[in-house]
């Protein structure tokens, strides 16, 4: 009996010791481990390589601002290349390397919730960048007014068709939406439907493009041209990559004149198409202030600072401090006042646009 009591006491002591050790090693959710803010590692996770802006604008602008604010900080960067599982692995690698903050632009908004949860469990704050992660475990969200993007796109298309007396009866439009796993795509679609559904314009068909894949988008539009022929009076495309795919389908089918196509992102190729008359409009989102704001928030978080959000966005039952930046519709008439004025493609913006489009640029007073 005496031996039994000794063993029981020993076991109890061991359990208490293990419990105390667990409490000592646990990280309080939402509180970052101790890092030196002057040499912190910042993780930047971007979603795909299909959309040109991520490699050409978001990453370099973020990196430049980070270097300016914290010369000793190290950027850990990864692009998911349109693969949610790959993005999960990239995030796990960054956590293992000891990042102080994760800036996460999710390829799949729902799947990325596990990344945010894992980060919080390790005391690492998360900034949801450009696309909203479907998680309450976020410290900030920074993006654009994405419903407004869809509204502006749809309004431009509706007004064009109404001015031309098109889009009603057995004639109408196609809606080429973005990826169903991207929360932004859902917001673009919602905003566009708010305008189109009240306009009297006929919606012939719509498609949610898996992974924003332009090849799938082009195949779908080609099929709709076969089905509806010249009853198609215009095309809503959720971004400029999809707009380019739609225009390629129209050209391949020898549709003449080309139907008005709207997009967004103000990609270089899209602006060139607009000046040449192949694309009707795009929506300009000034990426530099978005990327710079994300870098500023990341550096602040390494110092345990919590800047106040301009607004809040509700997600998974939580109110997330947020910054939603304004957007601007762009047609040929205001390319000069928007992307050129802001040097959107760098100091050589004019030559980037105009080298192969000299006559189109001259026509619109650019160059």
C-alpha cells in the first residue's frame, strides 16, 4: 500500500509538471512570440501567376516599402501558382522559419482559413491582403471596394448597350465571372448583378471561371458564341485576363464588329486593347498604396502596434479592422489621367503602353 501511494504521488507530480510545462510553452492566440522588430521576417503569400499584377506590382511595391521602413527586416515570399494546397505548404514553411507576420492573399478564401488558424495558434498575426480570407483569425484586411468594382463594370456595359439600343429581347450579354473560391470574385459578381438585374438588359448565360483560368474562360465563350451567335451584344468579364480571353474568342469566331467587353485591374495588355478599340473599359485599382499599406501594417505588428482600421468588415462572425481603397473606371478618354499619371507600369509607363500602339496613343493624346 505504501509503495502504491508513493507511485500515485509520483504520477500526480509528473502530471502537474507536464501541465505546468504546457502552460509555460503555450502561445496565447493573437499574441506574437518575441521577435526583434529590427530584423523581423515578414511572410508575403500571393495567389497565382496568371494575374500579371501580383509579380509586376504587388510584390515589388510591398518589398520596396518594407525595405524603406525596416532595412533589417527579411521578406519571405511565395506564390501559390493557383494551388491552395501549395499555398498551405508555403505558409507552413514560413511559420517554421519564424515569421513575425503573415500577409496572405488567398488563392482559395475558404481553404486559407486553416492558414490563418495555424498562424494564430502560433501567435503570428495575419493580414488578409486583397482577397478576404474566410476566417475570424485575422488582424487586418486591406483591399478595394470590390462590390463597387462590379458595379462600375456593369454600369459601363449597361450604359453602352442602352446608348446603342442593344441587349434586350433575344439579344443580351454574357457574364464571365471569376473563380468561385475567391471571395473578391463573389463581390464583383454581386455588385455587377445589382446593376444588370435592374437594367432590363438580358442575361443570356454566365459562368464562374475555375481558378480564373483564361483557357477555360475562352472555351466557355467560344461555346456561347456557337450557341447564341450574333445575339451576344456584350460581355462582362470579371478581370482583364478573362476579358482578353473573351476578346480572343470573339476574334477567332470572326465576330464583327467586336462586342463591348469590360474588365478590371488596368493590366497593360487591357489598356492597350482599350486604346486600340478592342476592349471597352477596365477598372483601375491603385496597387501601390494597397501594397504599401500592407507593408506598413506588417511592420507595425512586428512592434506590437495596432493602427486603427478605417472601417471594419464582418467575416466568420468577427469584425476585422479594414482598409478599403477607392477604384476608378478607365476608358480610352482617361488613360492619361489615371494609369499614365500614376506611372502604373513604372517610370517608363508611356513607352510600355505605346511602343507597339503609337497611332492609338497619338489618337488619345498619350506620349
